[in-house]
C-alpha cells in the first residue's frame, strides 16, 4: 500500500502503524487526531510519517483508512471523511462494538457504505496513547471482521490482508453476534472490575484494604486500569447486550449468595469446581492454538 | 531450628519448607498429610526429609509445627496434635481465615492454646500440591500474624522470625480485622471470578464465547483456577464478612445497572474513572514498597 491514514494514533492505531511498517506493507502513514501533542509524539516515535493538516489531505489518495478512536466518535469521524472519500479507498475501524458502529457508518457514509468494512482487533493493554503502541501487539491475536452485505469480497480480503500483515488471525462474525459475544467475555468483566475497585475505594477503611490486596486482586482488577472514556462509550454502545449479561450475572450472584447464607458447601463447591474445570479446558485450548500458530508461522 | 513438622505439604507448606531449608534455618523437616502419594512426591522433590509415620512421631521434639491444610481441617488436625504437643513446641497455621481458626484452635488445644500463634501468608499461585511449591514464594510478601491474648511476645517473635527467614514481611491484625479485610480484597474477588466463569460455561453457546475470551478475561478469571475445596472452606469459614462484602457489591452492581439502563454516561464514567485512579494509586504504592524492600534487602 502506498498510503494509510489513521484516525486516532493511540495504542491500537499506533501498533497497527508500527506493525505494517515493520512488515514493509506501507510506504506512508498519515495520522489524524484530537490531540496535537499526541500526534507530534507519534511522529517523534516514528509511528506516523506525517500529521494530517486537514481531513481532505489525510484521506486523499489513501489505500486504507483506520478509525481507531473511542466508538462514540465514529460517526463524527466518518462524516468528516465522507465528502473526501475516493472510490479506491477502503475504511475500517477498530471499535470494540459493532452494531452501533454500523449504524453510525450508514448515517455518515450513505451511498459510500460499501467502502466501510467493520473490524475489531482483540488485543489491548491497559496503557493508552502513542507511547503504549508496540510493534508486536497483534501477533497471534484475533481480528474479528463483521462485513456488511454491501462489502465486495475482495474489499473484505484487502482489509483482512492488512491485519494479517500485522500477524493477526482473521475471524468473521455478524455485528450482532460480535456484540453478544463481547458483552459476555469482555464488556461485563470490565464493568465488574471497575465496580469492585470503586466499591473498595469508597469505603472508609479503603487504605487498610488496599494495603492487603495482593496478586490475585491485581490480576482481577487489571482491566480496571483501562480508559474510563473508552469503556463508558463501549458500555453505552453495547447497552442492550451488556444489560442482558449483567442481569444474568446478578442472578448468578443471588444464587451464590443463597448458597453461602445457607452454608451449602456442596453447592458452592460445585460452582467453583465447574468454573475451575471450564477455565482449565479453555486455557488448554488456547495454549494448543497458540502452539499451532507458532508452528504455522515457522 | 532442629525440627519442623508441616501438616499439609502443598504449595504453601512446601514453599515454607523449601525457603527455610535454603536459608539454613532448619535441620530436619517432617511432612504429614492425607495423601501418601503427595508426601512421597514431596520427599522425592527434597521438600521434606521424612514422612511422619504417626502424629506422635511427627510432633515429638519439633520446634515449630505449621498447619497448611484447607481451613476446615484445622480443628481435626490440631486435635490430633494436642495430646502429643510438648511445652517447647510452637504451632502456627497458614489459613486464609482467622476467626474460625482461632475458634477451632481453642476447642482442639484447650489449655495449650498459648502455644498456637495464628498466621496467614499472603502469597499464592493457582497451582496446588507439592509440585507447585517454590523456594521464593514468600520473598517480599506479607505474612499477617493474628496473635492471641495468651501468646507470649517471644513466641510470636519466634513464629515471625521463621517467616522472615523465608523473606516475608510481618504484619499484625486481630483475627476479626483480618477476616473483614480479606473478605473484601481476596474472598469476594474469588467468588466473583468463579461466578463469572461458571455463568459463561453454563450458556448454550459457551464454546463460541470462550473462543473470543482474551487476555483481559484470562487475568480477571485467573483466581478461578484455584482449588474449589479450599475456597469452599474459606467461603464458609468467613461467611459473615463475605456476605457483607457480597451484599455491598451487589448493591454497587444494581447502581451501575441503573446508570447503564438510563444511558447515564457521565455517572458510568465517574465510577470507571474513580476505579482507575484508585487502582493506579494502589499500584504506585505497592511498587514503591517493593522498591524499598529490594533496597532494604541489599
């Protein structure tokens, strides 16, 4: 590719840029964003070659545009791109929700919607900003594409290829499937981790409590170190599916509360043991898949 | 010390043995436990020098006895020790709860209660058994002692000294303080992690969900890899404090549910941001403490 434009050069957009550069997959990368300081830092770090002085200039002649900003900004960013979007350019995104992104894209891009291929790289760290970007973030990671009926197969393949050059493995889900899945395995755990830390921090003896929090607490709450703005947007964007998962979890906690109140050790142990077993099987499956990816990559 | 006896030679008891041996703090270690195979493995691994053929033999002439078994077994183990407990021997434990252990110890040891110094090393891994024991498990970790009014100061100091030889840092709390603190920062997170994995594993599309679970989910649920039997015992042993924390958390989730249902982004973001800030401050504090420990150890 000759030119790529990235709207939002933080952890996700910046790591995409670094990986494509390393793969020799792109000649020129233009960065666009809200914070001039961040863009200047990204240029200093060699993540982007140029800071776009206008959307028109940034978009002109681009092979691919990646929108990697908090999902609530998607519509506005796509609307700013739309008037300048040329026929040869594809647009994709990195949003953690897809139904809302598709709605926003249809509004913003109108007749050019076929040029937009929704995507979601399943990779992250709790750090944000261009400083957090790393070249190997996507190696062996899944990228879910959620193509639209309007997308040409070859356009989907072009977006897939860019992510593959970053080392990622491509999966496909519909936007609705995507949102139900990630409500359960990502969005709900984030909400639960934030809820626990906030709950403890508000207690009068919070200092004493934090003093004895150890590695289990640290890992359990790692995702509560993530960007509050980004997770506010994700929570709202995926509200219906997240409410459904939260209700199921609250019902589960109510059951566990009854077991505990009745001192029903056998029932508690059955839940704990089922969880331990399921997690063990899951870990074995992902470790086998990682092993296979490594062998496939040799 | 000439002789130490360890009841329960798994991760906790085995790591205590390895660390004391490395420090040259003990000449002879006897292991006692339910599983002959585990004890034989512990002997093969050089964790213990001898498998106790009877409680009487294991306890005879010991300077220190560590009870490192699931907390529900504490009373029975201490009752088996009591008739053989000699005046020069101290007993301590590694249980994750303390109020119930103290009750059990008073019942089992009667007039010899002054020889029992309750303790709790704040260290762990999700693996269990002697294979999981590692020599440096306690380095820089906290050990909470919860002394009884009957304990002589010099006896508390002797138990503290053994843990210090393992590299641990000694803290003191009352048994009640201990249980309230750990209900919040350890026991509740374990219950929440088990609850989430079990909730997902029971869904009809569990396989699809697990396929997209990533590193955030892995860390959040790491503690759900812990021993179900051990955590059943801890949950029951600390039932009143754990119910209190669970109720507070369920109320917190109900509040977050309302914010989400009302699409109140500002309120959600305030909770998320408070949690992120509190966790960041906590991490900075523990990293500064670790830094200081390293410098102190030079």
